[in-house]
C-alpha cells in the first residue's frame, strides 16, 4: 500500500476518533471537572484509534496520537475555561505557543518518516507476541491506553494553567518557554542529523556524530524536556501545588528510561557491533561531552 493511501486511511480513523471525542465534549453529559471531561474524550478517541489499529493490522496507527492529542485537549481547556477568573493570559499564550511548536514538529516528523501501513514500529509485535493469547489486551493496554494516560498526566500542568487561577507571569515562565522551544528545536536538529546519517551509513554502523555524540538519545532527551517545560509552567502559576504538577514529568522520564531506551538499545546491540563502545562512552540521555576512547 502506498504512503498516500496509508495516510488517507489513518487520517479517516483520526477524523472519526476526534470527531467522536468532540461530540462527547459538546453533547455528552458534563462532569464537575474540565480535566475529567478531557480525560473521557481522550479515552474515547484512544479506543477508536485502537479499533482502527486492529482493522488495519498495524498498531503504529497510534503513533501520531502522541502529538495530535495535546493540542486537542489544550484547545478544549482553553475554550471551556475562558471565563474562569484569575487565569493569566500571558502564561496561557506562552504555553499554547510551546505546545503548538512541539506538536507541529513532532507530527511533521511522523508524516515525513512514516513509510506507510506496510511498516510497524518494531516494538509492537514483540509486545503482542509476549502476551500470547492475551495479545489483544496487551495491544489495547500496553500500546494504546498506557501511553494515553502518561500523556494525559503530562498535560495536567497545562490544565492547571488554562483552567485555574494562577500567579502573574514570572521568571519561571521564561525558563519554561525557553526549555519547551529549545526541546523542540533540539529534536528537530537531532532528527535531521539522523536522516543524513541513515542516507550514508555503512551496514552495521552506529550513529555517533553531532548531537548523537553527546547523548545516545538526544531526541528522547528533547521529548522529556518538553514535558518538564509544561510542569514548569504549572509550577510558575501555582508553586504550592508543585508536588502534583511534576507527576507527568516524572512519568515521562520513567517511561523513557525504563521502557523506550532499553528496547531501542537492545535492538541496536543486536544489529550494530560497535554500539557497546558507544554505550561505554556516550551518555544515555542527558547530553554531555563523550568520554574518550581508551588508548590502544
């Protein structure tokens, strides 16, 4: 199947999923809390994307959800809470800009790199195979629902900024803005460097130049930094609530450190003989100058 045909099918699935989520928000019963309304709509969209993944026999249908859902919920909370007294408009604008830059970059990266429905993320078949007869449940929970819930936790600070009264804009908002925009730009550069490397690499060669010489996963570092920027926005508006505003950032960090990175590195060690040398010298996530190779 061509990439165009694949994108058309996935696009239709997302129109149905987010159309249903929007219908729920507009016509469904309201809860007492906007965050819960958003979570229910989020789960509705996730379940419909899961159905599409099963129909199309490809769990990578879920991949763009990661960057499409945040602007959707941010837009909902922004509109639904526009009359809440005490919401700082300056912080709202900064947060919306950061989320928009991040979402456009990440969605654009997926559109550019995804070859079509003949390709599926290498991790997904392994998840289903290890689950045996429970593969459908593993697909639903492990590949779809768990990431959805982690992303929602990451968006809790955005809800706090958009739908609750907060302190006036301050220096921490500037740090959050620089961190969020910087994270997206770092990912943009890292992705471009990896594409250039892939075009010219030799069989079995591992990437260790540019940003990838300072971190084995600079794209993941940028992703984690973006979610922490949202936490900083939340703390800037409600410093006394920091203890629950950081939950999403912690969850994101744990997910990448405990799941995403180990799976990627296991695969690299199996396919690239020199990768252990990179592990020995190059930091895992947070960039810093690499260690020198030992003298021969």
